[in-house]
């Protein structure tokens, strides 16, 4: 996918929206020294081109009782091999399963020894154990799992560096 051409005003709009996505178009327009109509046109163009993928509320996992953050490395059976399900691969089956696991908030295909890195939020170690035993290790494509737990989080942002 080609990069969209962004000027300084577009980048400033994006920085403002990453900081506070609830600002009105009027407030954004004032901050970037545009009138509301051209500002809204720019925002719509950024949305339609996919630069802005959506708007969300960021929740505090601790306040929702999700006190344990784990990073889980997963290795699958026979990378890329067919499973016998009409050409479906182990990776296809695993990727589909991950979508149904609410504990997994991010999943990345990786280079190196392991195939995937999961970011997992759970209430406690018992919840994590149930997730690993009942979901992850129960999945037929998974052959190895290695977990690490976050002791402390001192930087976490959804804001991307805008150049």
C-alpha cells in the first residue's frame, strides 16, 4: 500500500487527534490555523485513505481487574503446511482462533524461533493458567509456548511517531 502524502498541517492534525480524539473539528481547526471546512476535509481525507483507522476509548486494565500482562511467544506445527482442511494452514487456523480469544489484545507474526507474539491481559495467574491450558495449548497447531510477565509498565502509548 502506498504512503499518502502528508504536509505539515496534516501531521499536526494527526498529532492533535492522537493526543485527544474527542476534540471538535472547530477546536482542531483553531489549533492548526485553518477554518473548520478545510480542516474537516483534511480529516475526512485522512479517514478515507486509511491513515486514520478509527477512534477508540483507551481503558485502564487495572481498573477493569486485568492486573496481569503477559507476553506469550507461540511456535506452530509445520509452518505453512496444510492441515487437511481444504488447504487451510496451521497459521490460518491459529490466526482465526486468536480472533476469538478476548484475553489476546495484540498478536504479531514474528521472525526468529517463535512464530507469534501475543500480548495478553488477564485478571491473575489463575486466569492466565486457564487461558494457556484451555485455549492456547489446546489448539492443535501450537507446539510450544513461552511466557514473560510485565513487572511494571512505565511507557505505553498508542501514539505513533509522525514524521
